[in-house]
């Protein structure tokens, strides 16, 4: 699937222009991160990052609630999309949600915690894209704290993911922007 086909799929699903613009912004940032990771000698499936980041919010054609992740994943499964991409869509919410946490939120009891490097990159990129602009670590943490409370496990998971991305990407100027 190429970029145009991905955008066409978002449109066909009924995603608004705002959602499509957000998906394109996440795509751009995720591809930047993936390229840096690849250059640093780590194995990463660029195609999965590209298509997964582009389609990560396809479920928002149905709902803007947290349910959009599993709804989008189920939509893509029905269309026969590669399971690697489906899992990127399913696991991009929060900084991952465990099956127990999902149950408490009224979600199907699935593992929404990103596991593969591709899932982690898209999840991470999505957290920093505020509509269609790059946000900061402070903004991301403030959103989590406002929505979830000061000591929610998702915050700890996100900070762990942030440290992991810094290790994989190395000394890059992007962190001076993110960590303002």
C-alpha cells in the first residue's frame, strides 16, 4: 500500500480532513524517527511504520473515543490488512494499555501495549503530534496527567518509551525540540 492508497482508505472509511491531516503529521514524524533508528543500525520495518502510522486513526471514522484503536484494528482485519499493521493501529493508544486496564475502561480485554519497534515508534510519534503540529514532552505529560491522574501507569510507560526512543535515535536535535 502506498501513501495515496492509504489516504484513499482513510477517506473511504469516512475519516474527516482533520483526522487525515493528523495521520499525515504522525506519518511524517514516525518516518523521521524510523529513519534515524535505521541509520543507527537497528532493524525496523519501514513499510509497517509508514502504513501503520498513516492508518493509525482510521477508527476515528466511527468514534473519537479511546475505542477507535480496536475499532480501527477490527476494520482493517476485516479488509485483510497485514496483522503487523493492524497491531500498530490497535496498540497506539495511550502509551499502551494492559488487558486489565482495558477491561476497566470498557474495552475488549486485549493487549494494547506496543511490543514491536514499529508499534512503539507509531505510538510514540502519535503522542507528540498535537492535531498536526509537533508538541513537547511537557505537553504530552500534562495531557496524560489531566486525563488519567498524576501517577497513572500509562505515564510511567510513556516515560519508559521516551527513554527507549532516545537510546535508539541517539543524540539528535529533535530532542531539544521535544524536551523544551
